[in-house]
C-alpha cells in the first residue's frame, strides 16, 4: 500500500471534503441546510404566487431563475468554489488553528491545545451552565470580532482591494458565499483564531478547564441553528426578511443581501453575521421594505467587471493593492451601479412596521 507524505494526505483529504461538502454538517452547503433554505424559499414562492394572482412561474424556475443562471457571474462562482476551496483556502485554514493555540499558550502557559480526551463531560447543572456560558461568551465575542474585522475590510482601502472579490458577484446563489480572496480568508482565520484562543484562555482561568461545546450532528448548536434557518438564501435572489424588529435581532437573508448591494444607500451597511444588533448599535443597520433597490456587485470605480476568471479573482486584487500603495486613493463610495444587474424576487414578511 502506497504511503503518501502527511501534507499530501491532508491535501487529498481536503479534496474529498470539498467534493462531498453536502454530506458534512460543518459545511455551509450541507444538504439539510440547503433543504431548509429551499423550504423557506417555497414559503416565499407561495406568498408571491398568492399576492400576484398566479403570475409567478413554477417553483423550480423560481428557485433557479434564468436571470441568475444565464449570467456568467453565476458559473464563475461554481468554478471558483472548487478552485479556491481545493487550493487557496486549503493553504490558509491552518492559520486560525495555529493562532488559537498560540494565544492560549501565551495566556495560560499550556503546552498545547487540549485534546478531546481532556475535555470534561457535562456533570449536573454546574457542568451544563459552564458549557452554555462558554458557548454564549464564545459566540458573542467571536461574532463581535468578526463584525469589527468586516467593518475594517470595507473602511480600510488596502483590505477592501481583497474583500471586494466577495462583493464582485453580480448575481448570487449559495456557492457565491465562497467567492473570497485568500487574503480575506487569512485575515479572518488569524483574527477569529486569536479571539477564540482568548476565550479558551479565559475559560481555563475561570473554570479551570475547557467546557464541552454543545453540538448537534457534529456541528456547534448555534452554528447549526444559524445554518438551518435559511442561511443559504443570504447569497441568493430570494428576498426574505423577518417581521418587525426581529430583523434587528436575528440575521435574515435580506440583511446580508442589503450588505451586498451597491446602491448608494446600502454601501458599507449591515456588517454583522450572527447578531444584527451590532449594526443597530453602531449605526450601520439598514433594512428597506423591499429589494427594489438591491443590486448586487461592486461600483464601477472598483472595476469589478475585470474579475471574470478564477485567476483574475486571485491576482487582480494584488495589482490594485499595489496601485493603492503607490497612489493616494479617493473615497471608495463614489459610486454608480454596475453596468449589469438583475431583478430580484422578494416578499416582505413584516407583520408590523420596523
């Protein structure tokens, strides 16, 4: 039997994980997450069909409209998913693990991250309370860290040159979520890894051990609930907002679609991932009544029309970053909508005014 070197074994395992992503609960496109998103979409479809007196097409054409799948941007996302997940993302995912361990060791003096056999099982109400508290603190602190990093990716011109790759999609479907530059992945991996390491260190000092993570189907419970609540509609043409002020508390697909809009009223808004309340607190929350002004893509000034291949998505941001370092850039918000845009399908589920 051929024995492959460890790095090659890891690379082959990554390829298998990418190809079989719909079978893994820790994947954003796990089949159950896709199924529940389709169920939410079906509800939107029924509401639209009722309100428009049968004008809506079949559910299949509603879910996979020609306006999306005839667009080159949609198929670029399909190609880029395999290209990036197999190559670029594989090279940077270890950064977060390394920094998590480094922060933990720095703050606690531990030699390494605790292995699964060192975790203390839930014992009674005290153990359950420690695990729930650990999970709550972790998700709140890590989500706030992600919010700040996301804000900086939009506000710091050098970081924006790489983050704009994610915003360059002119139509969106679930695989558009993976249109990210490796530098973006590295920034998130390092900062989130450091934040998680800090939480682990606090847990080690306060309760004396690393509490169990409450999980379901092998995924952290809050992440599972987040993904099963229509997550894959966040990157789609289907407008779904929670009623009333619930959209300020729980992340609806509409919240993130507004973030991807290049309309002047939507630029640099809705940075939050789990908790839109961060946007409410810091004044970046926007939730229109409908999606008539939501147009995906970046502004003409950001030259998103050049990002037309997997290689260009990787290389051109480095060129733009170099140009930026040589010249003092103007404000990023001098904007007009991209030349190409598509209409989006929407329904407003608000039962009360925001």
